[in-house]
C-alpha cells in the first residue's frame, strides 16, 4: 500500500502497512469466509475503512482460488436497476471479449438450468457461455422476477464464490431484492459480504436466513487515539518501542483533526509531506522552519505542516460528494453549523440558518444520513474538524460574516448556562467586530483565572494580546497574562507577547514593574534562565519602589530565592532583609500570600533556621483561589528545598499539603512541580521500583518546562545508571538534565555531575571525573551555596585526590565548612563528614576515616537515605579492606545485600569488583562452577549488552568490569556459540 492511501485495517498495536486496529475484525471475517456458506454485514462510519478490511480479508492465500465478485452501489439519484451486480458479473474471467492478455482456460461450467440464461439479458458479456434465456424472459416483468433465481443458479455453479456488495445503503430496489433472495436461499458455496454506512440506518438485509448459514455482523469504528498513534509511527517509520513526545504530539493532532477516520488521516499526512517537500511558497512557514532543523525533527516538521496545510483534496472531494444531494434547508443548516463550529442545540442552528422550525428536523436528518454531520451526542456536529473546514470553505466571505454575527447574537440569547465566550469572540472577529471579540476573550480568560484554570486563562490572554490593535488594551491584558502565566505551562508565545508589550508599548511605571516581576517568575520556572529571571526582577524593583511599595516587597521576595546559577547567596539574603522591611506595608491578601510563599522558600533554600516558622505561616486559611495557589506553590517549593537539605519527612508533609491545595486549583506547572518533588524524594528514600518509568513519564509530560524536565530527567538518568546499569543511557540523561535546567536550586547540576564523575572514576578516568564536577564546583564557589554541596562534594574530593589535586580538595572542604557553619543543612553537614573521612583515608589515617564514615552512616540513616547509608558503609568497608581488618569482608557483603534490596545493580557490581581486587571470592569453596558449553550468568549479561550493540567500553562501565575482562567474556561467548563475529551472537539463541 502506498503511504497515505485512504483506508485502514487490522493489526494489533503496530501498523503493518498502515493496517491498524482491525485484527479482531479481520479474524472474524476470515473465519466466516472459511467456515462455508455465510452472510457477513460490515457496518462502519463513512471513511472508517470497511472496504480496506474486505480487501485484507480476501487477500489471504487460502481464498486465492475462489471466484471474487465486487459490486459497488453508486451514490446516484437514478441508479440502474441491478447495475452493481451486473457490473460485477461482467468482470468474470471467462467473459467473452475481456480486454487484456489471454487468460488460461477455465474448467467447464457444470450444466446450468435454463433460468440461468436470463442473466445473459442483463450481462451481455456472459450470453455466449450461458443457456438460452427462457422465452418468457422477453417480458420485462417476467425478467425482473426471474433474475434473482438466475443469478442464484449461476453463483451456485461457480463453486466457492465471494460476492461483495459495497455501500448497500445506496443500493437500488432491484439490487436489494436480489440480496434478500440470496440471503434467504444461499447456495452452498456462496459467501455474501455486504458493507453499509452505520449512520444511514438502512439495514441491507431484513430476511431470515437458513439455519445452516453463518451470519456475522461486524461494526468498524474510527480509530482510537492509540490506534491513530500506531499509524503515525508507521508513517514516520518510527521505532514502535519508542514513543517520543514528538511522535505523540503529531499523533494527537492527527487524531483530533480526523476523528480517527483512517482515510482522512492518510490524506492529511500525505498532504503534510507534500507541503514539506515543496515548502509553503514563501519560505517562512513553520513547516519550512522546522524542516530546516534536519531529519532528526521529522515528526516536528510533519506536525507543523499538518497545522499549516489546507484541507486535503480527498477530504474536499468526499465532503462535496456528500453535500451534493442535500436539500436547500440542509445546505443552509450545514453552513450554520460550519460557522458556529461547536455543538449547539438544533434551535440555534435553525435560527442562524433561517429555516422554518418545522423543517429543521428533516434538514438535520438529511445531513446525518449523508454523513456530513453526526448525531452521536445530543446535538448534531461535524465528524471531525477537517470536515468542518471543508464545509466552511464553501461559504463566501460576506455570507460567512453575516452568519457569524447572527450566530453570535443567537448564542448570546440562547442556552441554559453562561454564554460560550470563546466562541463568541471568534464569531465577532469573523463578523469584523474586533473590539467585541476581544472583550469576550478577556472576560473568558478572567473567568478561567478566577476558577483556578490558569492554563486556559494564559492561553486566552496570550491570544488577546496578540490580536489587540491598541497599545492600551495590550498593556492591560499583558499584566493579567504575566500574572497567570507563572501558574501555568506558559510557553514561548506567552513570554514573547509580554516582552513585546514591554519593548513596544511603554506601559506606565507601576504596570511595567508589575509585568516585569511576573515575567521574572515565568522565566525562573519555565523558560530562560536564572540570570534572565534575576535581571528582570532587578529591573522591576526600582519602578515598583517608586510607584507601588507593596508590589516592590513582592518583587524583593522573588529576588531573594537563590539558585546555583544565580547571584552569590549574600545578595539574595540582602533582598530578603529588604523585603522584610517593607512587609508591614503589604495589605493585599494575594501579595501577602505570594510573599509568604517566596520568603519561606528562600529561607529553606538558604538553610536559614527561620524557614520552619516561615513555613508555618502558609497554613493560614486562603481566602481566594489565587491565595490558595500561592500557598500550594509554597508547599511544593518547600518540599523540594527540604528534600535537598536532607529533611525527607518534612518534605513528605509539604508534598501532602501541596496535593491538598492542587485539589482546589488547576495549574499544570504546580502539578509538575509536585510530581518532580515526589520523584526526587522517592529517589532519596530508596523506593526505586518503577521509579525509572515514572521519571520517564514525567520527563515527557513536562518537556515544555525546562526545570521540571531537567529534574525528572535527572532521576531517570540516576535510575538508568544504578538500577538498570545502562551507562550510555545514563550519561545522556545526566548530561542533558544539567544542560536543560534553568533556575537550578542546587540539586540537578550537582547530582548529575556527581553521577557522571562516579562513572569516570569506576572506569579509571580521574581526570575526566574532575572535568565532570568542575562546573558544579565553580558555581558553588561563586555563589557560596554550600548547603547544596551534599551530592557532589564527596565524589569531587575523591576525584581530585586521585587526580593529584588533593590541596584543592582540602580548600573545598574548608570552604564548605565555613559556608554551612550557621546553616540548617544536615545533608551537606553529613556529606562534609564523608569528605573529611575521604581525605583522612587518602592521607593514611584509616582509623579516623572509618570513625567519620561510621558517624556519617548513622546520620544518613537518621535522615532516611538508605542509598547514602550504603555508600558510606561501602567507603568504610574499603578502608577496612585496605587495612586488612577481618570485619571488612562481612561489612562489604552486607553492603552488597543492601544494594540488592534497593535494586542498585550497578553498585552491586562495583562492590563485587572491590572484593575481587582484594582476592576475595564469594563462590562455593568446592570450586568454580562449570557451565560447559552453556553461558554463565555473567556471560549472559555480557551477551545481552552485545546484542544491544554496546561496545566493550560501554559494557565494562555498565557491569563495572575492566575492558580486558569484557574482551575475554566476549571471546568465550563466541567460542561457546560457534559465532564468527559479534553480530553473529545476535542471531543465536544464547539464553540458557
């Protein structure tokens, strides 16, 4: 099948040649054909793929020797009686005068009764192969009565026959009569397959068939969203196991636009591909811009083209064909539905179309029977947006404007609930009344914001700013947009709209400062970076101090929140104190709630002991949805900060409070902030079962918000390393997380650097380990944010010592000790103890080192971090092994069991390697277990990674082995399997 041809078919969750989601139907149809005499009725929505299903069924090799007859009933006003069946019979291979090359001789037909000759009168091509027609057949009335019996006799003589009658809802009375006759008598070798549109309500057959006849009724529905996604992945030739966000975005768009109709989906994608090949004629379209990024962005490019492309010709033709025979009332009603564009009562359609109420029901029925509208719900609507666009394109501009104004007025008057403001805005704009449309749009956004639906409010405000021709209106709306965007998944369009107003519209001093304040929060949380955000708020404060001290205090509370990518922490403390000096002047409840949330967050991130009292102030009841949203944001931020400091139990409490707050509001950003906090906390608590999958889902779900993506990707990378032992995948995720994070509050950059350094150290590359932690160390030194050093400092000290930079390691430890001296940061304080132990070990003071590490184990245990407990115990076991202590081996073996309970596969391998380096073998004393020509468990692990295409170096890192050991394992595997090359291992069953 050529890609994009209209049609669909079977297949489970993959698309075999684009044939998706019809495997159960295909099995039922083939079984009915296989089991003998049968009648199968296939009902489907128009365009859902009934014909393709029949094609796939008859394409089976088991039916190749049968006679296949296909009759299609035309959509004609005055169809020829029995014309479809006559055309089908005329195509029999033994018909005289058949064009084309000579056909092989056919077996002789068995004797036919004289009545069969009547077929020759309506199918002249068969006349010389049939008996002479009965003399009485010369009378048209007699012939009409003889033909059903004649066709039955002919079909019975052909043996195994499949007669397919498509579009039986268009069948003429004679053809329907023939079908009823065949259904009631059914020759033994006949399989009758009838297709019809479900919406027509015209059952092709209403006859009782003999009991010996198998009857099957199959309903073919449009694709589900998952089936559409499978088809899109096939179209893109994408890996079915890889469901990237780009493919998902394209699949969602295709399903929404097409309603899951396979033919429409194929036509839409084919049109998008043509647009990509040709460009849009101007070189400025989204498709061209994305296409320029290269083949790696093909899904994005096709999505951009889908959004820009016109209605596909196939859809236009089908739409025109269905509209062709509509009555004048039905046409006018269809125009009204296309202009309104949403589900409305029939009374509203009737008023807009100016149809007499008594004729409305007949008009609706005509549209539904012609499949231009569907009545699945209480109101008639288009089957999909493309059908609506095709119908709307047929309405002239002046008439569209008149209908739009009429529709807006009808919607304002009618309906049980509040008027649909977004629809009204669109209709007024289409009618040329821009101001009225903008007012509706802004009021709709205001209502969404009041209800806590900040995502909708942000989208509508953004559209209003872009559409407003007046600077004054843009400034007013931009202030609202900036305020709600910080609680939504704003995106680049919202930021660009706000920046345009700041740059071009010269807002008044107070409004300019307020907009900059809110923009800084959006940049901090969702786009841009720490410096962009901090610079924006610093520019806002002078404007606000001169015009609005309350909002100035709020801006200072924003500036007080630190980042490892931001200012030195002392500057943030200064802003915190300045905010406190102005706090008494703040009377607005929403501003007070925002300041309270920001102040508590800043104090917690700075490790200030006053943070706990500040957090308790957020427990005060919130009066409005906006106040509650700020409290919820505060709890989510506090969960992140408390977790980073080492207070896991407190973080759980804050997460529970945030979850309660989210039940009362709708904020994608706050939902994501809570999810990522839960991921990080779950990582620290050691509950790793399913964590990689959860982190992967969150990474994809919030890819538009960099800091949420980065945090989820970090956890995905950490679990890829420690749980899956997949070092290449872990390296990619860890590096991308560090590069993605914008306003990092001390965890992403440090934890990713630490994990990458650990990989290098285990591979014997201390210099590269130092490089991996360099940026994180430099930022810690520049900002003085040593409370965030818990993740990276121990591995940095170890790497620096191994690389001959022990003096710098001592300086870092001293700086950290000074930086956290008066801070409430138990994780950093415990990590500092581990660093001192590592330095003592490096200088030969093993007794001091083991004492410090034992103390660190106890502290980590008190903080509820089992993985950190195990790492400290592993370091203590290493010290004891180096000192030759007898207690070392059981300690390390206990650590191995702890790692196993956590699911830390990579760490188990590292500990086993540590024991091997000290000549400690954990196998049975009776000798090494022999595996003969079977692969040992270790060889199976290596073979699995070879099958995945991993190089020896990657395998060594994943299994914590030396590259030379991996080489030996690969050689033994090839020898045992008699494999000539690594590739040959893939082809052999090596699992034992």
